[in-house]
C-alpha cells in the first residue's frame, strides 16, 4: 500500500516570442497662449462680488426643536434683509442617544430606567453674501441652548 507518484509525460509547448511593434506617436505641439493686454483680460472675466466670501454655511443643533426653529427663523430674516440668497433651513437627521441605567446599585438586573437625548439639527446655506450680511449675523442674538457652527466657503 505504498502511494505512487504520477508523473506527466506531456511536454510544455515552446512559447513563441513575438516582437510587439511599437508605434511612436508624434509629440503633441504645445502652443503658448498669446499675452493679452490687461484691458482685454478684464473684459472677458465675469464680474463677481467684491468680497472674498462666496458663501456661508450655518449648522444649528439643539435639544428642543421649537427653540431651534425660532433661531433658524431669526437667521433667515436677517439674511434676507441684508440681500443674501438663502437655501434652507434644511432639516438634518435627528440623532438619538439612549442610555440604560440600573435602578439598583448591585442586584435586581430587571429593574432599569431608560433615558434618551434627541439632538435636532438644521442646515442653512447663504450664497451671494456681502459684508452687510456678515455684520448683521454677528450682531444677532439667538436663544440659549442652540449650538451654532459657521463655515465660510
């Protein structure tokens, strides 16, 4: 009962070596753009706002949705009065954090309390903002309990 090794008698076919013909493409001609006088360059570019801020993204979050909507309404009112284009408020998903706590300190595993925190969020995008918009938003007083994140784009 000795296992025997099987050997194959097939020979591997010799691989034919083919020389791949490589065609060289002519180098692309690069042209230098013509230098334009400054007057012509200014005529071609569209005029934009003078301020360096193209937009503002405001993200509000709070535990109470009524307070959050009140703060968003104040921001919208001041932004529209200052002449900015407003997108929002866009409601973002509410994050719910749940906590389970034992009522007893040591035993009685079945006696538990469950608590949850709901964090409501809103997103407001302001485009075509001016210096007046930024200034009016800085002087705005919002209700307490609202967290505000402002990003300049």
